[in-house]
């Protein structure tokens, strides 16, 4: 499992690319910066980063980070 900081470094190194952000149903605590979950789906293989939404308690922000295929 990677951290948000490690994912941001991988994006700068061009080994991951971001897709999003979009909205996801579910609450993410505002006391944290978010959490990382593995992802394998429509866009490829990688990670999802869930972040809190300060305007809602029912929806959070999610950004998909997928591996760059050369």
C-alpha cells in the first residue's frame, strides 16, 4: 500500500497518471488528508485516493491514479 505522498511523487516521475477528481458516495473524515485504496478497473491498475469533501458528509472526492503503459 502506498501513501498519498508516494503517489504524488510517482505522478511527478511519470509512472502514474491521474484521472479525476470525481465524487464518491461515502464519508471521509475531515481530520485526515484522505486514504489510499488499490484500484483495478475500467482505467487500468493503480490506486484511488479518497479525500474529504468539506461541503458534504455523504460524498467525498476520489482521484484515480493508474500506471502509465509505455
